[in-house]
C-alpha cells in the first residue's frame, strides 16, 4: 500500500455524539474515547474476512469428507444386501473380506486423498493471506498521530505527538479537566516523514460538552525588576503595569469581558495618543501637539486558555483550580503541568485617580450570559508620583478570540461576527462563543422623529461554499431583510392605488363621555421601509427602524380614551414591531429579530402644599395691657399665614419626541367622580342638619344690578366711616406728638407720652377691626411646615449596561420624593417698628404715616426691614430596571448611574428692603380706576448648600458643599394704572417699569467642597 492519506474514525464509545458533517466528537467530562484509522480498519477487516473464509472453507472440507465417508458406508451396506458379487470373498490387505468391503475401503481412501489435497491448497492460501496481513500491518508501522489543541480554523497541526508510539493503529484518550469547556483538540493519523493535513476529511475534532461554567477566583500580579511575576500584597502607583489572573472551570476557549470598578463606577479602558492642536498663531510646519485619551471603552477583553506553570518562576495556581498535564515532546519526559485561566494585562491609568486620594479596584467578570463580581481588590495610591507614561495603546480592549468553541466556526463559508449598532450600542451576537448565536436585538423607537438607524455588519466569506455553483450557493444570499412592519402599510397603499381610493391618515380621536367630550387629531404612519444597502450585499445591512403606534380607538371602562393608553402598561405583553433579518451560510444560519418597542414615557406627579404659621416675637407697642382697657394686643402665639393646605395631581405621556398628551383633566374628573360617590353622605348631612345645601343652591336668585349697586353703596359708606375714624386717630396722634414737643416739665412729658400710647392703642384696635394692617411687629418668625412633591416616571429604555441584557430593553421606573422644604424659617426685623418702640416721637410720626398710606388705598405701605430666611429640605430618589435588576439600593448600580439615594439641601438668605408701595383706587360713574406704584431698593445675599448621602467601599458618607450667590442690590420705580367697569371688565391700562441691578459682591465661580465626612468608616 502506498503512502496515502489516512482517515481518523471514532471506535469508542459505540453510541458516540459524533457530528459527521463537521467531523466533531463531543464527549462528557471525564469520558474516554478510542480513535482508529479507517483505512487500516477497513483493510484489515477485508483481509481478516478472507482468512476467516479460508478457515471456514477448510473446516468445510473435513465436514464434506465425513459426509462422504458416511455415504460410502451406507452404499457398501446396500450392495452387501443385494448379494451377488458384492458378497463374494476376496483377500484385501491380507484379510478375507467381501467385494463390497473392498470397494468401500478404496473409495474412502480416494476421498481422503482428495480432501487432503484441498486442505493443503487452503493452507497455502491461508499462509498467503496471513503473509498479506503481515505486509498490510507493515504498511502502518510508520503511522504516527497528530494530537494537539485546535485553536482556530486557520491553525494547522504542529506535527507528530511523540507520546503516541509509532505504528499505533488505535489511540485511547481522555481530555483532562483543564481542557473542559468547549475548546477543541485535533487528532489525525499520518505517515511518518509526511505532515498532517489539518483537513477534516483526514482528522477530527474533539471537545467536551459545556458543564457548570464558573469563575473560581482571581489574583493580581505585578513584576519585579527582572520582569518575573510577583503577587501584589500592597498598594500600587498610577502608571504601573499589572496582571489579573482569572482562574476558571469548564471555560476553556471562552471569551470573557472584564469590567473594572472603583466605588461602583466603571473604570474606562482608555487608549492614548498624540493629536495636533489647531492654532492660528502657529505655523503649519511647526504644529502644536498634545497627548491624551483618544478612545474609551467600558470593558477589557481576554480569553480563557491553557497555561504552562512548570517553570518555578511562573505564576503557580492556587488550590482548587483546574489543572492537568499536556503530552510532552518525548514519552519519557515528565508531564507538563497546565492550568485553565485567563490573563489580563492592565495599566493603572492615572485618569482613574482624578480627584481621589486612593481607589480600590475590583473586577466584575461577564461571561456566557452571566455576571460575577469578585471580591479581589487592588488598592491604588493615587498620591504616589506618576513618572510612567503608559503606552499609546494603553488599555485598548482587543478582541482576542484565539480559541473557537463552536464547531461551525471551522467551516470556511460563513462569518465570525454579527454586529448590530443602533447609534448608541454595538452588540456582537456572536460575542459569547459558548452559546449558540443569539437571535434577538431590542430597541426603543418612535414612528417619525425618534427612529433609529440600524447597521448590521458581518465579515462574510462565501468563496468556499459547499454549494458553490449551484442554486443554493450562498454568495449574494448570505444577508437579507425578509420582514418588516412597514410592509403592511405598503400593502395597504398598493390596494388603495389599485382601487383608485385614498385613505386619510389623519385620525380624529374622541376622548371622554357624552357630557365631557374632546377631540384630538393624530397622524398615522404612511411611509415605506427605508433601506440603505443594496440587495446581495453579504457584509452589511442598513435600514431605519421605527415603532408604528396603533391609533385605533380604544375604550376603558366603557369610555373612549386616548389611544396612547394602549401603551400605559409597558411590561410583559406590550405590543412590538419586528424587523426579521435572515443569514444563510454553511457556518451559520440565523433568523435575527430586531424588535422595536414604543418610546412612550409616562409621568405621574403628586404634590402636597402645607400651611405656613407665624408668630410675633417682639411687639412695637408702648402701652401696657390693663384689665380695665377695652382693647388689648393679643398674646404672642402662632397663627396661620398664607394659603391653606392643598393636594395636586397630574398625569402625562410623551412619545416620538414631539407628541404629548396631558391626562390630568381626565384623572381629575375620575377622582372628583369618586369623591362624589363617597361624599353623598356628607352632602346629606350638610343639607339636613347644616342647611348648606340650600344656602348654596344654584337655583336661588342672584343679585340684580340694582342690588349690587346698593351693596356697594353700603360698603362705600362703611369705608368712609372707617377712613374718617382713621383721620381722627391720625390727628390725635399728631396732636399728641405736638403736646410732647411743647412739653417743658417732666409731668407734661409723661402726660404727652401716655396720650401717644393711648392713641396707639386706638390705632391697633382700629387696625384689627377695620382689617387695615396698621400694627407693626419689631421681630417676627414664620415657619413653613413640610411640603412634599413626588414624581413617578416609567418608560422602556435600551439597556446600555454591558452584560447579559445588552441586546434588550427594560422597563425603567424612577421616583423622586422631595421635601421643599422639610422646614422653612423666616425671621424679620422691622426697623420702623423698632424706632416706634424706642421713642414716642418716632411712634407718632410713623403711625401717622402708616394711617396716611392706609387712607391712600389698600396695599399702600412703607417698608424698611431686614429678613433672614432659611430653608432645610432634601430629596429621596430611586430607580429600578426591571430587566437587569439595577436599583438605587445597590451601591454599584447607584454610582454607575451617578444617582445618590438621598441629598440634604439648605439655603440662607439675608435681605434688606426699603420700599414705598402705593395703591390708589377710585370709582366714578361705574368706572373704576386703580393707580399703583412701587418705589424702593433691595439688597440680597444668599448662601446655598447641599450634602449628598452615599456610600463607597469605605462606608457611608456626607459630601457637603456650599455656594455663595453673591450680594445683589436692586432698585426699582414702577408705576401702573388700569381702568375697568364696575363689573370688572378691563377698559385699558398703562404703566412704566424702571429697574437697575448692581452686583455688589460676585458669586463664587465654584462651590466650596469639603472632604467626605464618613458616618461609619471601615478601614
């Protein structure tokens, strides 16, 4: 037999999991197998069959001889019975026997001689065939085996494996535990002196079925001066080069992604480079350059391989890792120990240390649709001097992929990447080599303004297609878009064109019931598929993806509502659109669904406005409260001020960037209706016991114009009587002041002062009775009780977090609970009231002026006060991604989204105000004219502060900061006038505004920040 190509075949196990198309044997972990040579097995079987046939033929000769002897004996007996000559006696071989016996003996002798001749012939043939078998075996005495790892389709076997003896026709092997996980080994027989072909027609692939993949542990290593690896047991400096050794189980050949985090935030894998700085003052031949970051990624990339640790200086694996031996170069050599692990080279990027004194780096491993956080920290001393410039490539992620784990990947007709990009995410659906190709990519989109451009990139090669030249040839048929949501719209348009009819794409939507109905016009999508690549492009497909909303009428509880309520629930079951992409190669055949989800976002807001109370701290009164006095100033106590408590609610939706719907009126009506149902009893009580129903009966007659005129006349008379009384009080105050000025003796002065105090008592009484606000307080405090604002939002969002859900969307829930404020306190000092309290003359002068302003009109007053307002509040905010499980209560998720759970806020404002407000109103002949003026100046200084409460690797902390907004002085002189009818109908207005602003002290450019204040710090 000549030196022909040999073919490997599986001999054991008998029911092997063997894929004949791809020539691949899949074994269970720890399962043995036997590989033989097809040409040897088939050839030997043919020779063995011939030997067996000859031996059988030889045995048949003995059987036929026995049968012949029996026949001859029976024949002799028959002849003897016949008598005659057969019974006659004859001498034969010295004995007297019958003629029949003589004939029997002679015939038996002849039969035996013939049988002996045949057996000798068969023996000669057997000897020849056995010699042929020996020669056949000699033809395979030079057989050797290639037995090595098969990394990629382009790899070639590296020759003979010496541990398998030459001339071995059957090889029994078992894969070691360090080879578990999916990576392939290659076995091929060939003749010594030649080389293995690496062709699947000759050899075959062997790997183990994936079991429980696991990250066992990881270790950080640095390098000594001789560049030998050294385990890190202390902090490192920025710029250092380190290695992360990741020990795995059942993951040989898998690509893994490594995310490095500090305090929950991802540390970017940066690429550095030198760029030219454009400067008009520089000559072109001498451009300025700067060195910096040119690209950033979230993840580092590496791959699980087999590593030799026989060198004592190499990294020795910790206990519990997956170790084993590889065959050596000589069968007599000791076995070479190996371990299954991935190695990641990392430069400690100085950019990671920005604004930090120390960081703790921890790895998160992404693999096979899983994510595993490792508590293996590397401390970086950010204050160490940085004198090392990391290479330009820096930590640039490189897709390693040295080891294939899918047998299909070894077929030359196909592609090795399937990347989908939607403008913000790039997902390789073949990135996880341990899984079958994924078939789903989800995104959020709208119909018109919020569409997304989808680009699918493949590195297709169909030059060695198995169907080359036939109608099933994959060339120009490898990538196509076979279904899309616009197809139905296009079909409807074709039917309209054929029937010469047209459909209005403007939809008028009725909202509400018969008693409360409104209409809104929506425009349905009427376009076509927008595809940017030509048919037959096997490497790229580009098209515009959109979500087409269904604006068909919809009812809830029997009432028409806006069609957008069809998408109020965004969880499981929300309607989707599908773009179906088909690939067809020898290596892969995929149907990938690009699913679009509605981009509608909902917002629900709730607010609770609380009351404000105030209290007079220091009065301006000079008179004493006497039991006999008919009027006394009320005791100092808290009283309500401003508006009362209230609750607000609103609901809205927004989609496709520009479309909005405010459902506040609808839900308000529903709430009112609900309250009406529960309020029947209350109305019954009011009508029967309190009479309020009757008093508020809308059927009662309304006042006529004559009645209103009469009422206004009475009010005017009362106002005139009050004004005359106030004028008298002002005259009394002026007289008392003159009396004090003209007093010469102490007795006269005391009498004049008592007279002023008496008039002040009368003035305070009139202020309360007439509700004119003439009483001043030297110092007062107002308190704003807690006010609450809550907002809840929900929408579908693309998952940008790299990991097992990167190709999907999830419902994101957000909520904010804000106290605005938790408490607010304002303290006011009235300088005019202080002057009144300090001197009786000032009391008289200011009181007279206040009465004069009150007589001019309601709202007219003179102000000279200093106020200090302080507010303390905060907010509690959170989020939840229902798909990934990210939430505000997870430190890493919270920091990755740059969201603190709690933030405290405070502000302090000092304001000095000097102002005169005038409001004059008169009515003549059913025409009311109001003239108002505001003259004054304000000086305001404000400080604001906030302190987020958060946690890092060292514990919970406050991060306070303060901002000074400067000192601003503002002056104004504004005058306005308006005329209106007696019923309030405007007739005309005129006004002038004059203001100026002066920034006396500038605001801080940057807030002042303090170091983290740890509430509980762990060392």
